[in-house]
């Protein structure tokens, strides 16, 4: 019996007999010919049933086969440039078909795009559509590339707790849960503080896990549960951090371009935009960004947009500001040196300018905006304690964190990259909810 193959490797089997196990994504009839578009998890391929090649009952069955039926097809692979599919360019002439289940006829997802709520209510089925499948295949490659780069560059993977006693990124977005006799525990907003402990044992570490934000914001960039990779590095300042980030991003984009071309093309992604992503990336200070925004705003004639772009020194950037700023660059751009008061408590002050901190965000081009947040961390014990008080954080919960500044404190830096925001940018998709299999937003915990 011919061996089972994966559709993404079909080019290796031209003119050979193979078996493909999968599902009927679509069926079209043309008299003596029936075309089944079969998806097997690794790709989509056209399989053709020719009446003359098959006995009557088999051909009839194929002609009536409902969408999503599960099948094992035996047939011969032919190269044909016109054949649809992902990667496409090949078709299988059906010799035999084993039907595992004839799917119910009332499959709710049609081939055209649905309304958002309908699609999200049926997320468990929507995942089968080529667009969603392509995005999530790319996501897996992004994860693999992230780990690959870190593992090959001396970083040790350390996992950080999800249940934590205190906030990392501000107290307004905490999910809390009762924790036995210990009072409240909080779902981790970030693994950073624990990574900081880990570097004093391991030098360079990264965590990769789910993080949680009870964000009030209902935007196309916010999830309440998202995945974050957080590298942390001892003996590292802000400039060195930016070098690490740009190498890391360049590697990820190159890996996706190498391994996921069919998926990117099926999404209609403009590859030339991704091919330009190469270190070094431009760096501008928050002060310069503020000036640029002033300039951009002065050139805008639309009054509504002018209002939206209202900005003064001391404010945090909103989505419209990031979109305008990144519109000026083809590569991701670093914005460093934000006002201390818009950033988290743990950031090192700028030397001689305490109102500014050694933070850096990386904003992705094409309007995608912030994908990375990072900083040099405060290394002085007393100043850190003062900040903890200023931010009304419970000192007892941070005792261990303060210890790190007592026993061999060193300049150190780190960053967090939002996986779903990165995947959205690389795929060129509108909304972050498509970059995770089962999105969690303020309005949705189902399915
Ligand atoms: O900028 P953030 O809040 O930084 C931190 O959490 C740091 N402790 C990271 C660190 O230095 N180790 O979040 C980092 C990134 C953002 O740039 C964004 O990509 C993503 O996490 N992110 C979100 N993604 C989806 N939905 C949300 N609600 C997000 N909030 C942050
Ligand atoms: Mg941020």
C-alpha cells in the first residue's frame, strides 16, 4: 500500500502513488469529474475523481460527499501549475477512497468570510479555514524561531509562576483569585520580576508563557490572555538591549520567510515588506518622537484626525500616534527614554534626567505599533524601595525583589515581546484575536 504523505511535502512525490488522510474542504462537480479540495493539516490539495477511473458506487459517493467528511485517498500525484491548494501546483488523481465519516450536512461555516461574532462563536470550526490555519502555522514558526535564537545565543529557559502575590505592570489590570489562607493571588502580568532573580543565577534567561491583563481596552491589539517571551540579561545596558532585540526580530522574520512562504502568500501578505526587516533598526528618543508627532499633526488637514493626534510631552502614545510614527519607517523603530511617570516602577532613571527613564519600546511598521516593551532595570536598592512606595505597592511582597539589589547588583536589562502582536504584524492581519487559537477578550471566554 502506498505510504501516507503530508500535503506540504507533496512536491517530493510527483508521479508516485500516495495516500493522503484528511478532510473535504470543498467539492465541485464538472460532469465526469469531481474535484475535492482536501486539507490534511499540513496543506490543501486538489484531488480529482474521474468517472472512467472508478466504479460507479465509489464515484457516486464522492459526488455526494459532504464538506468536512474525513477520508483517506489513494492516488497518483501530478504536477499541474493550475491546481489550487496550499502550496498548490499539484493534484492527486483518485484511485481509491476510504470514507471514515460522512460529515453532517449542516456544517455552519461556509467558504466566504463570516461576521466576526459568528466566526468567533464557531472558533473551533473556523480554525479549519485556510486563513486561520495559515496564521496559526506561522505562529508556531514564530515560537520556534524565538526559542531557536535564544537557545543558540546563550539564554537559559526559565519558567516563571502564573500565580503571583503582587503586580508587575501596574495594579489596574490585575486578575485576582482567592488563594487559600494567603489572601488574594494574581494571574501574572509578566514573568519579568522572577526573570530578574533568575539572571543572578544564570546570567541570561528567558521565560515564555501566558500572561494576563484585565485590560479595559477593547481594541484590535488587546487580549486579556496573551503569550509573552521575556528575555532578561545581566550586565546589559539599554544600547546592548536594543542590539539584542533587533537581532532577535531579524531572525524571526527570516525564519518565517524561509519556512512559511505558502502560508504568507495564501494570506496575501506583501513579502517585500518583510524582506526589508534587517538589523539595525532606527532609534529615536521619546523627545524626538514628540517633535515628529507635532510636525505630522501640523501637516494634517482633517480636523478629526488632528484632534486624535493631539499630543504633548509626558503623555503615553496611543494607537493613532504609533500608527503615524511608524508610517515614517519601513523597519521597526525603537523609541527610547519615555517619561518616568507613564512607565512601570522598576525602570532605571536617565542619568541627569530623573523625569525620563531608560525604557525602550519597539514599534512595528505598517501601523502595527508596539510589539516589544523593555528597559534597563533599576539597580539601586534605596531608589527602588522609594519607587515601590510611590507606586503604592506592598513592600512585603517585594522583599525578595529588593534582595536582588543587595547581593551583587549589576546593570541589567530585559524585554517582553507579545507573541500575538508579532504574529499579527508578520501575517499582516487586522485583528490580534486571529493570532491565537482561542482568544480571550473582555467580551469572550467561549469557546
Ligand atoms: O509593555 P509590556 O506591558 O511590558 C511588560 O510586561 C514587561 N514586564 C516586559 C519585560 O520587560 N519583561 O508588555 C510587553 C508586550 C507589549 O509590547 C505587547 O506586545 C504585549 O506584551 N502586550 C499585549 N499583547 C496583547 N494584549 C495585551 N493586552 C497586551 N499587553 C501587552
Ligand atoms: Mg508596553
